[in-house]
């Protein structure tokens, strides 16, 4: 352990980050900036090629930050797992999606741990950052990475440390976001704390890898359940003839004991709709039903269909059938000001409108084309003539869109993000969630 601590102290520890996506890339940058020799390892040759050229493919990381690190030789990339042969620390940042039956898909974690085991040597630190169910590190990684070859806390160190990347967040980045760390043993936690302490301002140690795994799931379940709550409050408010957006903003004036969440057309991204289901799945194996998680998932998953029904109602009020109408979806990214469209509710909204017989286009300044969830389309031009459509539905509230022009030109706007609240104009043609 001392030898490893020494290497970390002297910034000589060789670090391999497995998976250089929106979590792994900022990590390799921070470690390289701190002076460590770092390899970004990924199965995707395109990411490896772009990183080697110092060309960023993640919105939050400018290429200008990558190039000097590549030129210095401290940061390299590879598709060859053999780079782990002389790694002192391996950090796993691979996806943890759900499969078709909404159960955890552990394929990427299993493959990464197999590869680490195949290239493992004494005195390695392995940290799992991928969001997963409590018990994964202890039940999957520890057996595979000790297996009678290495002794935990002596010549192999294993920990879990959840990622807390918020894509598009201009304030919080890897370095200034506190990092929770749980070690498989106290020695494992000490080594992990030393490593992350070299690049992150605040470290938050917890007592076990299970606790650290649960911290992350609580964080994201907290969001999913509260978003599900306000989505249901939106449905209730509409039936009561109350403006839910006004109510939430007024409730947010309470300086304590309240945190505003806002309704929307559904829950997107590869974290919030997915991570809580890792916890509810785990609880089912223990014969316990995680009711809040499942209820929130039901409500959040119904929001795209609810949004489609609002469009249909609004067209009907204008004496138009959805069937044969032309509808423009404004925004296909899963949240504002990002180009990521994974699990975006826009897909179900588009296919739902098409099932009603509407002709649907989408416009998104960040997403030129999509081929996902049964939708294969190109964005129309951002100077689209809104008047060409019978209805425009705002699904993503990108800040760069000219909503005043949309309000002037559109015949009808279904506003699922309250973007029209402060826009001057004829609000009689706006239907709000
Ligand atoms: N959403 C709502 N209403 C809200 C907030 C969000 O409908 O009040 C929707 C968004 O439009 C989006 C989805 O929920 O479709 C998720 O949004 P998000 O703001 O949680 O953003 P993510 O998924 O990119 O990132 C979250 C992180 N976000 C914040 O903390 C603000 C954070 O929870 C995690 O670090 C990250 O997931 C992760 O990787 O787990």
C-alpha cells in the first residue's frame, strides 16, 4: 500500500480510465492536468482516435483543454486492454443501462472486470464509478479481482465512487463537485481517497462500497420521485384549472423546506429514468417492492402520452383533427442546452403523434439527425416557418430558440416547458402542460 501511496503522492501512478464518455473524459483530463500519466481506454475506436488528436466529443470539455495534455504525452488513448498491464489505478466509467425488461444490463461492468482481471498485477487500485445497485462492487468486482490471486487491502485495492457529472452545468465540474468514496476495506478507501484527493477539492468518505452505491441511487431517486410528484401535480392542476408553473414558482419562494422541480413532457437522459430502477430491481431480489420508485417511473413514463393528448386536445379545440395535421416538435435533446438525446421523451411524443395520423417534423439546434426509438429523422432548419404547422409542441427548452418568433408565427403552441411564460404576445394560442 505504501508503494502505491508514494506513487500517487509523487503523481507517478499510472492511471487507466475504462470508458471515456461523458464521465471518463473529464476524469482523464483532471488526472492529466494534475500531472499523472493517464490512458483513456475505450472499445470505441472513434473516441480513442479523437482523444489522440486532442479533439473533444463531449460538450463540457473544450478541445483547447485536451490538446496540451496530449502534446505533453501525459494523456494517451487506446483500444487495447493491455494498457492495464502496467496500470497502478484503473477507474471504470462504463454505461449501466437497462435491458428491454427494464432490468439492469450489467454487460459492460462484467466485460470491464473480466478485462481488468486478465491484466491485473499486484498493488492495483480498481475503482468503479458506474451507477449500479448496492452490492455490485462487493459481489461482482471483489471476487473476480481477488479469486485467490490477490489479497483485498494488501495487494489489490477496490472501491466504489459515484460519478456526479451534470452535463451542461456551467458551475459544477469534476474538480469542484464533492466526491463520495467507499472502500472494500479501510486500506482500499485510504488509497482511493489519496488518488481522488489529488484532483478533487472535497472528498466524502463513507463506510463501505454498498453505502457509496446507495448514496448515488438516493441522489437520482430523489430527483426521479420529485419530478414524478410535480408531474402528477401538473395533471391534477390542469383538472383544477390551476397554473402549475405559477404554483411551483410561488412555492419556491419558501426559503426553507422546499426545493422546486418542474413538470415536463417526460424524463430523459441515461441516469434519472434508469438508475432508480437498479435499486427497485435489487429490492425485488430481496422480496421488497420499492413503491415510490415504481410509482414515479409509471407517472414519468406516462408524460409523453399525456403531452400527445394535450396536442390532440388543442388541435381539437381549433377544430382540427390530429389526423392529417402537421406538427412540429421543438427540441429532441433530453434536456435544455445539451446535444444528448438518449431516452428523450421526444421520441414517444413523435411516434404517438404519428400514430394519430399527424405528419411530424422536429427542430433542434443541437441535434442534426436521429435514428433511435423508432424515429429516423433530420432536424428541419432552425429558421423554420412555424406558421407552416398546425401546432408546435415545445419538448426541450433550449435557451437559444427565439420563442417570441415562435409565438408570433405559430398557429398553436403546446408548451410542455413553460418557455412562453415571459414572452410577450398572443397567449390565447398557447396551451401549457
Ligand atoms: N427534469 C424534469 N423536471 C425537473 C428536472 C429535470 O422534467 O425539475 C427532466 C429533464 O428534462 C431531463 C431529466 O429530468 O429529461 C433528467 O434531468 P437532470 O436535470 O436530472 O439531468 P441529468 O440526467 O443530465 O443529470 C443528472 C444530474 N443532474 C442534476 O443533478 C441537476 C445528476 O443528478 C447526476 O449527476 C446525473 O444525472 C448522473 O449522471 O447521474
